[in-house]
């Protein structure tokens, strides 16, 4: 319980301190805060492994009077992935956002926004109240918009405004669904709603909340805000926005469809969600194939990778919830989410280092960089393996589980999506890899960053590979408090 409180209080207190402390003190505080968050996340996972899910009623008041926080295996896994990504982004930002180079405004604003984002993510991961989730999502959106706009350039401000409009529309749709739920059942606690008597407005409420969350997740066709937003933000901010922010709304989708209202999961709606995911895989991949800027290529890859997550709904929801393959599908989708977060953060941090050396993110300006920065190039290659789904990465484990579930269910069309998406990912990621490892035309004028900085994205990419090699421990964590759909599987 102490670890759960620390995971919420420390980043919030750090954000407030970052507003009043001098920049030098803030830059010195951040590594200590990251170390404390790493310790708190490790303590949470260790405590859950021994005692099961951790539950904390705020103020001592249990639902429906009060609000309860609960960390199960899914929340703990996302918290652990988040602390790794945030720590890596913080280390990269201390180097890349020096006030003398990045400007005082960017250097000052980044740290409170980053820590607010961290606090909001953890709050969403452990909240079990639908309105409390809305508050967490709003704080998450505001911090994200600020990080996109922090550079102050015209294209960054335009991308931030577009992001804000989509986020507000998604929030309104989600909140409308929450209002319908409360009007019908008089509570917003997920545990109490799971035992509710069904109401006639439940399907409409679920549809509204799902539509709003899809807009925030940047699922096709609501994805148009994501590439310019991620492409315009500083590299450490892009790493957080791409790796972590979509996972928050995806987690809520999982909780709504598998824990709160599994009885409202009509087969047609589940297939529609997977069809939208398929469109995201195809469209995002085709757009990534034609990009000449590496940040935009990686951003469109996020659109494609998010599409894989939606395939879990027809394979583990509705009529499939009590079948032998549903557990594998649910776990596979979570593995893909975790592997994507680690790999995509590694990619954006690597691109940021290359931009610092070349002054551009254009592919034709990065020829031969593997010679000068072999560790960073190797990190990008490992991250690419994860996104393509090659063994022994965590991405391979997730896709394997989803694909075997699709064949077991007789829904082979989703297996084709996974295979085709992997081939498309290999095609668009081959271009930057071929450019990086080509012979350089001339030696670069700028010096590469220190080896310690190059090791930061390499550590994240290595963690994505380790997720597949040492998959037993993540499996055990995810089994703690998992929904019935995941319990039915092997």
C-alpha cells in the first residue's frame, strides 16, 4: 500500500517542486525521484506477487461512498514499463534539454509537464472509478498537449491544437457515457458495476465511452492528430507520448469490455473494433512506407502498432470469453502493448540523438550514422525486431499468442493481419536501417553523444527483447487479478 501511495504522490510532488525550484536543483532532483519510483514499482510488484492485488480505499471510505484504488497484475506491468520509459526519457532530457541549447522555456516547462504526465498515467492505471478515470485522462491530455507545444514553433503549436481538439472530443464522449452509467446504476465503481443488473442504456454508454477512448488512443480513423504531434515534440517527449499515453486509454478499454460490461460485448461490435484495428495496421504501415522524416515514420508506426491491440476483442470478448484461447489472446495483447512501449521509446530516443548530431530527422541526412553511433543504431535495430515481431522479442511473444488464438478460434483473418502487418513493418523499418548502416558520404561535423547516453535507448530496446526471453515473470504478474476472459485460457 505504501508503494501505491508513493507511485502517485512522488511525481505529483515533484511536478509542484519543479515549478518553484531553480533549474539546476530540478535537474538534480529528477534522477533521485526516478530512483525512488523504480524502488516503489519494484516494491509494488514484489508485494503483489506475495499477497495479490493491492487495494486502497481513499480516506478509508469504501465504494460506493468513496473511491478505491487497486493495482492488479495488468496495472503493475504497465507501471513497471512506465517507470523504465520515464527514467530513460528523463536521462535523455537532462542532456538534450539543456537551457543553453533548448531555450529556457522548453527546459523549464518540460519537467513539471513530464512529472504531471507520470502522475496521471499511474492514476489511470490503478483507478477503479469511471469518473476518477476521467479526471486522470484530462490531466494526461493537458500534460501531453503541453509537451507537444513546448518547442513553441508554428508546426508544434498547430499539432498541439489539433491534439487538444481530438482529446476534448474524446473526453466529452467518454463523460457522456459515464453520466448514463451513473444515472442507471447510481455508482461508478468498476467492481460494483460488474455485479450490476443490466440497464437498457448500458450498450449506449459503452459505445460512447469506447468512441471517446478510441479518439484518445489515436485508433484509425481518429489518428490524424498523432503523427504531427509526436513528430513536432522534443524526442524525450515523443518517447513518452508514443510509448505510454495510448496505453492509458487502451487499459480503460480492456477494463470496460472485459471487467465492467462483458455482457454488453456484442459480436458485431467486437468485430468492428478489430476491423478498425486492421485498418490502422494497413494505413499506418502504408503511410510509414512513404515518409522521408524518420520521426514521422516512427509516429505512423505507432498508428499501425495500436491496431494490433484491437484484435483482442473478438478473440477474448463476447462469446469467446469462456473459450480455451481467450486467455492467450488477452495476454498476447498486453505483451504487445508492453513491448511496443519499450521499443517505441527506444526508437524516439535514438532518433533524438541522431537529430542532435545531424540537425535533421530526414532519412537522407542520417546516412552512415551507425559508424559514429553503433550503440544507438543497434538499439534501433533491436526495437525494429520487436515491432516486426521477430523472436525472441516481447513483440514476437505477443503476436504468437494472438495468432495461435486466432487459429484456435477459427478466425484466421486476424492471423493474416498479424502476419501482413509484420511484413509491412519489416518493409518500412528496412529503409532507416539500410540508411544507418550504409557507408557514410563524409564524416560528420558534430561529435556523437557520450556512450552513457547512447546506452539509454539500448537499455530500453534490450528490455523489449528480454520481455520475450524471460516471459515467465511477466506471465505470473499478469495472472494476478486478471479478468475471467484471461482466466479461461491456458
